[in-house]
C-alpha cells in the first residue's frame, strides 16, 4: 500500500498537472493532491479557489474515488508524516526545473529519511506549460483554453 502526495501551489492547476495526476494514480494506491497554504506568498487564486478548481476538475474527469484533494501549511515533511505518506510526487518539465527540484528533494530527504521523492517527466504536449505562463498569456489576450482544465478556465474568466 503506497501512499503518495502531490504537493504544489497549483495557482492554478494546468493540464500538465492533470497529466501527472492521471499517471500517478496508475502507480500509487492512495494519492492526494495537496495545495500549499502559504499566506506570505502572493497567489493569484485563494487557497479555497485553488482547492475548488482541483476538486471540480477531478470530478469532471470522474476520478473522485481515486484522488484526494487536500491542503497543507508548514513543512511538507511534517504534513507527509501526519498523513503516513511514503512518497512525494513532483513533475519535471525541463532541465531548468531540475536544479530546484533536486535541492528540494535532498532537503526533504535530509529532514525525513523515510520519505522518497519520485519525479514523473512531463508528457511532451505539456512541457512548455506552467501556471504562471498560462496566467500571463491569458491576461494578454492569448488562448489558454486548451492548456488548463475547463473548471480552471471558467474560474480564470471570472477572476482575471
Ligand atoms: O508548485 P510549487 O510552488 O513549485 O510547489 C512547491 C511546494 C509547495 C511543493 C514547496 O514549496 C513546499 O513543499 N513548501 C512547503 C514548505 C516546505 O516544506 N519547505 C521546504 C522544502 S525543501
């Protein structure tokens, strides 16, 4: 029984994140997407909006029995330990992600030896998609409807 957590800001969830979620549930027995609540970071969407967008997307995809959606504050290793999770899942798009993710994984390993970080490489069509870029393109009038799940696009239309 391998329990995994997919942590992130998800500001907002993109099709790249959704791809990681769909592939992860084929690997792990228990899978939770968990949104970081970090009041000192200026997010575009509130915590409840980000959680709601993920829940609505998971429901639309018919995955509500296989994906838990949660949020956390403070250190990820403490949250993972409370949840009795053995694995942290992170997506890797390019070499530019690697350095940050490598440092992050090593720090988490240093803090909790029992916790493993597993990286899934992005599927090719999503390799250039990031939450911040999607928001920037949308703000400037570009089409992002094919880059985020429909519930996210609807929320973007209301918010931005
Ligand atoms: O989507 P992001 O912003 O790249 O996700 C980063 C996240 C939320 C996974 C990371 O910032 C995190 O886990 N923060 C919680 C605080 C923590 O544990 N910091 C030390 C990490 S080594």
